[in-house]
């Protein structure tokens, strides 16, 4: 019985450490996304306060696009929460650091196809 208890405790401890590590990354991603939304909201308020949206069509269009982007982000966050933020972050990471091929360079589908054809 003590061995089983030790094994269960060790497994639980490992799981808690894994989840807490994941949780801190999740919190960081959520905080970053919320900061971006807060900045959008501040910019919207400043534009409304300065009446800069009434100066030209271009400024009015930029204001409308900013408000629309903010509302979409807010709706997504309210509906799907953290899971959407994490998917968005993963896509951003892949764009920044694309997968590498065997030579250490970025994978290029065209090169892979031509290499395969040469081998035939």
C-alpha cells in the first residue's frame, strides 16, 4: 500500500507541475491578448475624444476598422476564451519559426517535390 501511495503521489505531483507550467504560459498569452485589446480600446477612446474621426474619410475609415477589430476580438474572447488565444499564438509562432528541413533550412514544398522526382 505505501508503494502504491508513493506512486500515485509522484504521478500527481508530475501532473500538477505540468499543468502549472502550461497554466503560466496560458496566463501570459491571455494577458498579452487582453493588453492588445485594452490598447485598442484606449486608442478608440482617444480618437473619439479628439474628434479626429470627423476630419477626413481616411481617418473615419481607420476608426471604423479599429472599432470593428476590437468588437470581433472581444466577441471571440467572450465566446471561446483561452483556447482561441492559444491557437492564435501557436499560428503566430509557426509563422515566426517555420518548421525546418533536414539541412536546417525552412521547408519548401516545391524543393521536396523536385527532389522526389529526381530520385525517381
